[in-house]
């Protein structure tokens, strides 16, 4: 009888030891990319991989303070940086543009344009040469900046095709969608940033935590 009792106790101890070595852990939930207006959320903090033909949706709320008649709208800025020029593009939509009736031409309210910067490359010799070739169109006896090709806005300006930007706002509270499309034949990665003093984001949908069972090694 005593022998059988020892055998039962030993069996229970072995089972308990085996169970102690099996641990179930929850893998942290990860934010999900929106695939349409309903599932759109805030931009992710990490770079996003975009496969050819894919479309990803993001969403933010723009608020205009109309408590005073002379209040001016602030700007919302959307910047997309990709690792390969021309791989992705983005369009700006609102509930209004998305509700365009079937059969009518659909136009987004804007698109991302290559970031343009004017380089601080003032060159006195080049400036003098341009002045010499410029015409005094208003006949005031001098070459004004508006008449000097060197001083034009597009002089010294360069476009960064890997960075797309859109800046906008208005005198109304609005929901904006950023629709990123990969219409190229290659995959690439990009990071999207949306900023502005009066913008907010909806909660980003996340996948449910995944339960994973692992075996824990006994301590030595």
C-alpha cells in the first residue's frame, strides 16, 4: 500500500515538473495598416513595407476654432519619405470626395508633391551676369528682383523625389484620409508623418495578442 502511495506521489511530481516547464506567453499586439476608410488609423512609428499594387489608408481629424470670426486656420502637414523615388504616391481625401457619385469624375483634394528646397547658393558673379542680360521691363532705370532671373523662385530649387509633401487646412473641422498607393513594379519602404497644432488621430486598430506556448528549460 505504501509502495503504491509513493508511486502516485512520484507520478504527480513528474507531471507538475513537466507542466512547470511549459509556459504560455502572449505576443504583443501589433498595429494594423488600414486597407480602406473604415480601417484607417494613425501613421505607424516604424517604416512600412509596400508591395506592388497595395493601398494603405491613414486618417486624422483637423479642427478649426470658429469661436472668433477673425481666427485663422492652421496648417496640417503630411510628409512621406520613401527609400526609392517614385515607388509610392499619396492622395488626400475627405468624406466628401469619397462620396463622389458613381459615374462622376473623382478628384482628391490634393496629392503629395516632391519636396522642393531652394538652395542658399547665391553667387555674385552669376547674379551680375543675369543682371547684365536682364531687361528693365518697368523702365525704372534698374533691374529689380522681379526682373532678375537669378532671383526667381525656381532658381536654385531642387526637388527631392523621395520625399512627398502636402500642406493644407481650412475654415472648417474636417476628417482627412491619406491614401498611399504603390503603383510601381517593386516593393519599397516608407515612413509617414502627419503634424499640425490642431490635428488628432483615431485609435489605431491592433491585432489580438497571439498566445504562444514555449518550453522553459529547468534551472541549473
